C-alpha cells in the first residue's frame, strides 16, 4: 500500500519539479494583524479547538493496561489511561469531591487513580471506585466519577475532544476519507513514540501553523540548517476539506525523479510533508519518521501557545536508537531555534504595535486558506465577503482561490495558475 502512495506522490512531484517555480499571477494581500491578537477571535478559536479531536498523546505512551499520562490543556489537565481491557480513556484530571487535581505526576502506571486531598479513588475508566471513610461522608452513596471526554485511538495517536458537549464525531469522519487513508498509507498506526517535549511559546498558535503552509522561508530562515537539502520554492500543496498537505521533495528525490527509472523510486525516504489538521494539529512526515505537533493556545492570551512535540518512529525499527536520537537532536534545534523563534519574533513586533498588517504573497496562499477555514470553524458558517470587514473579505478571497480535495487543484510555489 505504501508503494502505491510512493509512486503516486512521485508522479505528482515529478510534475511540480518539471514545471518549476513560476512568477506569481496574483498580487500579494494585506492581512490585518488582529487575526493574531484579537481576544474575541481567540475565544472563538479556543472553543473550536476544544470541540474537535486533538492529538493529545501517542498510543504507545499508554502502551500497557494501567498506564496513564497527564497533559495540561488550557486551564486544567487531562488524564489519558489504558484500562485492564486495553481500552483508552480520557478524563478531566479533576476530583469529583472538591476539585483537586487527582494525578499530579506526568505519567505512570497503576491499578487505580487516587486523589491526594481526601483519598477518593477512581477506576482507570474514570468511574468512582471508593470514597474514603464513606460512612462518615454521606448516608446516601456517592456515584459521580471523573468527567470523561470523547476519546479515540487511531493511527497510533490518542485523539481527545476537550469539550464534552461538542457534537460527537469520529476521528475518521473529522479527518475525511483522503487524509485518513493517507495516514494509514504512511503507517502511523505502526509507529511508536521515541521522544517528546513541550514548548511554551510567546506567539499565537496560527503563526506556528503558518510556518508549515509555505516554504518561501526555507532558503533564508533555514539557510544554516536544512535548506541545502531542498530545492528552493518547490512544493506541492493540496487541500482536503479544511485540512492541508504540503509536500517538499529533497534534492535527492528530485534527482531520482529525473534520472532514475520509476520502478526504483524511493520517494518517502527523501520527502518531507506537513499535514496540517484543522484546528491545531500538525503531522510532519520526515523521510521515514513523524513529528507530531499538538498546539494548545493559552486560555486567555492570544500571544501564547504551548506546543507538545512528539517524535514517532516505525515500530519495527524502534531499536535504531542512535539514528532516532540524531534526528531528534536535529529537530530540537531546527524547529525551536528557527521556525518557533521566527514566529515569536513576529508576534513580539505585532504586540508592540510596530506593524498593523502583514503582506501575504501568492506563494504563501495556503496560509490564507487555512485562516479562512479556521474562521469557518469558529462561526459554523462560511466567511462572508464583506469588503468592510477586511479580515473576512481577505479570508473569502483565499477560500475561493484554492482547490478542494487531495489530488485536486495544487500548485508549486509561485505556480498557482498551472
Ligand atoms: S478533592 Fe479529591 S478526595 Fe477530596
Ligand atoms: Fe520552517
């Protein structure tokens, strides 16, 4: 199945390479910086993020019955467990008695979850197991357990919807058939966690997703790190529903596609790709392994985001630790020191009032389409084309100029008309 994907991507990227970057055929657009600072917008986006599945942890972080992981999500923490039957659960990590945090460690394993305040205990599925000194506490039985959250294990990831009142939707339904199939073909379900870390960043979450949606910056921002491995301005961006996929061939792949027989192509080994899932999850394919970015905006401050970064590697090659350690080291330098630092720098200048609008080029158009899609999620309706509302007008323009569906309209950078 992966071979079919390799050849399909190889064919599509051959076309992009053949065409090469072309001059822009549309003007750059102005983007008011309010999209990164407005408090009302931030509240709407937080609600959207809470109402959709988020990649909270890798399945292998709760590999065995009794395993649990806690993750800070907004103002409180969420606990993910695996019960004795192998089923994964997610709960608010908040005691049903008087609201203490039940599990205070980041991860561990046990038969029950117990609260340190007054000793109440819970089963691994969050149901109440026992009330300490129950006969003294109440003359009628207490039954309320931890607040459970919609949770599903798919593609080697535990997806949690933080808002328990959100409309029920399966991960497959949310991903859509094309992205779901792509994650299957990439073999995410057979991957295991190698390492993870968290960053508290001084920028809006969308400045981070923006960086995955254009590669205009690659040859400048990454000139001392990864730029020499990639041809400049060569990318294939496509869209599936409100999700985006951005494939970047490496120089070695470009050479193969032009010089080597199609049957001998090794595409996935020389390819980087960002799968930007709306809202707030990015899965980055890195020539054989995956980096998972889970973005959690600050509950009140639009200028702050926590990013949990997890590296997933093929389960059957998990013991190649030296190789994965080297890759992890590289990721932990390039991403925070270059991409994250640039986003924080931009936010600082925006917050200082030093810039009121940004200019978005034709070669950065996917960034606009993503913003428009985020708008639609937040309002539940399409963005109106109101010329008096520059953000909405801008977003609508972006939405109209981008094709629908993977394998639909696509573009090399600066190459939109082809
Ligand atoms: S708050 Fe948890 S047992 Fe009292
Ligand atoms: Fe980058």
